[in-house]
C-alpha cells in the first residue's frame, strides 16, 4: 500500500508482538541472545550489534525519510562522528559555513587532528562550493535550514554538483524533520538527524540517526555502528517511537505558531532583523517553497541593543525557557553566541552574523496568544537605549 505520512509514523516498524499480540512493540532490554548452535540464531546475537527495539525505530524513521535504511546512534554528535569515519586521512570535506556549533567543534577540534581537512563556505554564494572542491574532496556536509541563521540551501542543485564529482552529500535535516523535507528525494546520499529534537519532541531522549538509499553506504555505516558502538538504548528507542507518532501533528502546530511569532517580531520596534523561511523577506524564500512542505518551528532574530539588553530580555521571558536544544513541545530560547555556538571562535561568529544580540527561538505548541504575550512583556520591560 502507498500509505500517507500520518499512517507511517504510527505503523511503520510497529508490528504487533507475534507472541502476545501487544500493539506496542515490547522493549527488548536483553544484552545477549541465545543461539541454537554457534552462528545459528534468530537474527540477534548481541545488543550492540542489533536489537529488536532499535530495529523497529530504524524501520520507522527510514520509512518517514523515504529511505531503504536507517542506522541509529546514541546522539546526533555520535551520528556525525560515525559518518566521518567513512573517510580516511588526507580526505577533504566542504561544509556549509553556518552550522551547529557542536558540528563545527568536532570537525575543527577533533576530526582535523586525524588528517581530515575541512573548508567552510556559504553554498549560496555563486560557485562557492565548486571553487572549494579539491581532488581529495570526498564529502559535502550541509544543514538546511542552517543553525542558527536559517539559511536555505538548494539541495537538488548541490546534489547535482556532488553527483557529477562522485562526492557523498550529507544533509542534516534536524530543523525540518521528514514531515517538512525529505533530502534523499532531492538527491542527498545520507540524511542525518539529532533525534533529540523534533523526532522525539519531548526533551527526554538524546539520540541520532542516519538514513540512506545507498546499500554500500549502509553496509559501511552498519559496520561502523557496531565497531564504534555509539548505539542508543532500547528504552530510548521506545521513547522516540512513542513521541514520533504525533510528529505530523506537532510539526503543524510548531509551524503555525512560529509563523505568527516571526510576523509579530518583524513588525516590532525593538527588533532589528528576523530570520524565518516562511517570511517573504527571507532571502531564500523561493528555495524554501520549492523543496520544503512547511517552514518549521525555529525563529531567529536580532534584538536592538547589545549584550546587556539581550541578557535582560532573555531573563524576563517566562514561557520561553532559556535552554539549549530545540524541537520539543515547550518553547525554548537560546543565545547562540554564549550557548550552542560558543565553540565557534568570536571572529568567525561575527563573520557569520552570530552577534551578541542574536536570539534563537524554538517555538513550541502552547497557545499562541500566551507566547506572543510573553514576548511582548519581555520586550517592553527591556531597557533599550
């Protein structure tokens, strides 16, 4: 059957238990599995290598991303690390310049120590990617929308370039979720997620995943998943499957609220700039409309003022909680320069536009009137000179 997204999130990988008929797949906590004879078993040997509950989650997310294969990891960062192990010393990676601070930290402070080279460029600049590619370039890594400035990159255009040069294209789809964007359909080779965010959606699991339609890449990633061992627990997989059943409903509410928040901020006298893909003022709005089914729940904006005013504003918010992470049912506010992107050197942050007055909102699914009222009271009470 050609089933829709809402049916997939509830049923893909979620077959009733064959023994009891339980509608919810049981959590398999066993670390090891009995073999009838050496090498003869029921498909499971050791839980790091394969686990029934993890298998169910991997089947679920791969269906949502229109992928043949899903490989789960203990965090989004563990996913990034494992994908980079596809490379060897001397290989080169081109990275979209505006990326998650943890990704930047791993690439520049860890992976670079082992002979992998990185070049960070803005893929939206004419010929920037082509000019950055070398003979040793083996992988292109990008987020779209980017974190935290919400730049949109044309996935199909980048995929055309990487395909011609036999370069692996990895797209971090964390901000959109497969409900709003499916990069594999646009030509990406691997799509990754911090499952911690929208897929789980409830701020109680740290997890990651990579999906692909390439059998050779799947075999390599599956080997690395087992060899490196950064796998999620069965209970975490259960919690994510529980949360993912409402992904389509949550994403609709996130987007609806975020658009109203963005429109409100864009008109506010104390706000300098607003970044949201659903605004006509967004420089890549036309690309977002082409490749995304929605605009997501993240709104980034620049407050008029400097660090003291921004700190005061953040401290006065009540419903928006000051915390790292994003994508859960509750609304969060992040200060990238101090929090999520502090690992990026100050001069690089300034080049990107991550100023001391930049704030990133993860707009939750609360009543929109309450969210707007919270922003209004905090903005009004902040002394901006």
